């Protein structure tokens, strides 16, 4: 019998790509999303990609009556949980909103899952739980450290899941800490489309490539790295989506929890990414070096051995593929083929 997966936040950037990957793997999928960080026509675009109707419950993960109705109306076998606030800067200004959605929302979801007899969940975590790590590539054994409320909310979520799994063996969780998602779906129908100031490098570069910004600011070129700019572990969003499918499959087949990094294990500098995007769009993109930002670290990338051993996961797409797919996506968006 085909398993049905609840995808909270399934209309967002990573969630929408994971929807496509889950459908390709043969799962039925139900989306819960309040569309606070996604456009209303994302389900229509997912239908075009997957060739079938998309079932959506529109609402917040904080809406307990809605969650109860969803679980009553649909036989859910497992949950992949993306629904959360994710902007680091905003979390500093609005910490209570972040703790409410990211922590209380998770707890409420778990309570409704328990009432419905659903005890498998893949949790979207983040490398922000490492704060400023002591070593890089950073292993999963690195200590929790938070440097902003967003990071603290993700640490809290992980601790809640750990405590719950220890309290009752019927629960099993896949905790996925990922680094820097980038790129877009090969269809050009879905991709990263920030409605406000981008949180990630690639959308900034894309805006320069599209002429929406005159120049890219590079924060510091005096780090102890080959070209002086910060190194980060970028992972293609389609690889990341496939990692969530592998995590889900492991939970359903073994009933054992796991916690892994999802990344490539290799760092690429800001100048590397500018060069790759310049190649994708066919012209040299302008940039200027400005002062470092407080809190930035020289190198931030994942140790990926555990994901390979536990899930059989390995990122397959390189930074050139990330930049080429992003450029195809933003061009399609400019033509109106976008959400």
C-alpha cells in the first residue's frame, strides 16, 4: 500500500522540491502551508511538474483544530516538517514569533501526531545549530551553540525530539542539518524566490545578474582562505530534497532515529560562486569588497560521512549546476513563468 506523507511547509523553497522528490519516489503527499513564505500558485506548478493533483490544507502549523482535522480526514504514515520561520536577522527582532512557530508549532504537531498514531517525522534542522564551530568540516558530534534566536529554536526542536525518542521507543526521527541550499528545479517552475531581502548568497548574485542590483557586496577578502573570501558548503536543492526522501525511507524501513548533515563536504568561496554564476549567465558580474560582517566565520562546511553511511546519501550536483539552474529559474520568472 502506498504511504501518505504530510509535508508541512510544503509550498516553500525546499518543501516544494521535496514534494516533487517524494512523488517521484512513489509516495502520496499532503501539503500543509499557510503561504506566508510561498506564492498561492505553487500547488498549480507542482501539478504541472508531477502530472497529478496536489492536495493542500491551507493554514498554520499552530492551528491545532486544523491539524486534528487533517489527521482525522487523511491516513498519514509519516511527516516531513519544514514549517518554520527561518530568517536569522528577523529572529533577533522577533524572537517570540520564532519560538512560537518553531518550538510551540513543533510540539503541537507532535501531540496531534501522537493522537493520530503517527510516530515518524523528518525534521528540517540547520547548520546554524553549530554556531561558530571548533572544527570544519563540522561533524554531527560538534556541540550545540546558538548565536541567534533562530539557531536556538532549531536546537530546541532537536532537543524536544531527542527527549521524546528517549521517552518512548515508538517514536523515530530523522534530523537533517543542512548547510547552504542553492539552485532550482530543472523544470524552471519552482525555485528560490525571496519576497524580501535575500538570506542567501545565490539570490543576491541572481539579482545582480538580472540587473535588479548594480553590484554584489562581498563581505571581507582577508579570511584565511585561498582567495580571502568565506568558504561555504553549497548543496543543490534537488540533492537536498532527495536527502529528505532517503531519511524518510530509512525511518519507515528501520524504525530507527538518525541525525545527519546534508552537504557536499566541500567549501566554495564567494568569488567561486560569482565566477560560476558569471559563467551561467554569460557575463562577468560586478562586485565590490566591503568590511566583514560580525559573526561570519572563514569556513563552514559539513562532514558528510555519516549521511553516506546511514542513508546512502551523496550530493550529485556541483556548483555550476546550482548556478545554471538558478539562472534558468530567474530568467523564467522574469518571463512570467514563476511563482
